[in-house]
C-alpha cells in the first residue's frame, strides 16, 4: 500500500500550533510565488519582440502601487512575527510542574534517566497528558534531539545544559532522531519515544525495580567523590553548605566586587568542574577540580541530589 504521510503524527499539545503556522507561511509563499510567476509570464508574452503593442509613455510613478506593496507585506510579516513569537514561547517555556528527565547524548547513543531512577538507552517512555522537561547535555560533540511527532528539536551541547519540553497528547510510539551530524554513525543515533497511559507508565516505572532514585544515586556519588567531607561533614575545611542553595542567589567574589549568580544547574556543574571560577564570597578557593573524573550522567545525578536538598532549610544546619 502506498504510504507516504506528508506530516508526522501530531502527538504533542504544541504540534497543531506549529503546523498551523507552517501552513500559513507556506500559503503566503505559494501565493506570492505564483503571482510573480504569473506576472512574468503575462508580461513576457504581451511585450515580446515583434508584437505590436503601445510602448509609449510607460508609467513612471504609481503611488497607490508602492503603498500597496509596502503595506501588505508589512502586515503579513507582522502577523508572522507575532504568531511565531507566540509559538516559540509556548515551545521553549516549560511549565513549572513539568517532570524532569535527564538526557546525555554521546557517539552514538542517547542515555536517559528518569527522576525515579530508571534509565534507558535510545528509548524514552513518558505518560500521556503530563508535561515533560528534558535537561540535556553531550559527552562529546554536538548532537540534536528531535522528535518530529512532538514538533520539538534542540541542540545538545558538550559543556552546558539545554532544555526542551513537551506534553504528549497521543498514546503511541514515535521516532527519535539525532539531527546534528555527529560522526560516522550519526544516522544510527536514533530511537523511539513511547507515550503510555499514566497507569501503564507507573507500571513500567515500577517494573524497573525499586532502585534508588536519581537523587539517591547522586548522594552516593557525593559521598564517593568526597564532596560530603567538606560540604556537609566536619568543619575542618570551611566549605559552603548546600542545603537550600538550589535556585537561590549566591554571592560570588569577583575581584573586589561581590556579585550574585543563581545556583542553577549551570552553576553547580561549573562549580564541580571549574571550582576556582566562581568562588562564594567569604570562602577560600581550595576546592579541587573534578574535570574528567565525573561522567555527564553522574554530574546530572549529583545536581539532582543537590536540588533535592533545596527543600531543606539552610537555617537548620550550621
Ligand atoms: Cu548525534 Cu548525530
């Protein structure tokens, strides 16, 4: 049977919005392309050499025509601007209650971990009707996370976190592609996204075994890499405590100045790998760098652990 779908499934809440904008722009482009082609054709035929037509007194000025071809494209481009800005903000601003899944791209596979602890390779299982936020990074080169059925695509970069969010609206299995050329087996860096009913999804999560959550694994690494010795244990080394710090402004000594940065994923990652770069005011730059010693998935686990400490109040510990 002839099977050549022009559009992928519309399987996320934003998919129809992206398609509507695309079809509108395609319509505008087709209209003007056809109009220009038609005008060229008519004029070529009408004024071809040898044809007897009145070529005297060509019009040198037509104000109504100039106003028309300025005002109509202006209105059309302003409609496209406002419309696409609206779609863009919807696509790139995750709702605050979105569940956060970690994604690490590497040559040539996708590693994903759910906050509950279950991890997957080249597969992603998500529940229908719940917003999902992906926190993504790469272990080597630039990759790009692309799920056509959700109409989402975002570069995955080494050395920093990018995010992407979607709310699946239709149960099914959809393609996942790497869409940034990343070496020999780029074309094999593919996978599937499976959207399940929430109850089925909970069963799938439970089937992974009641292993430690991502934050619990992070705590284990926190101890294993001797972070705990200074950051929560004895006071032999004076190091900032991490309870309640996530998402809050941190005072940073910048020469003689003190400036504030937010203790977000980026800041925690850089503090582990480049601890001398942004030292908290009032502390000595004594922390060693962990560059090359902690893998990207493990960094995400440690960040999840520090984030889980956010609920605990700073005031309760010394
Ligand atoms: Cu990874 Cu292409």
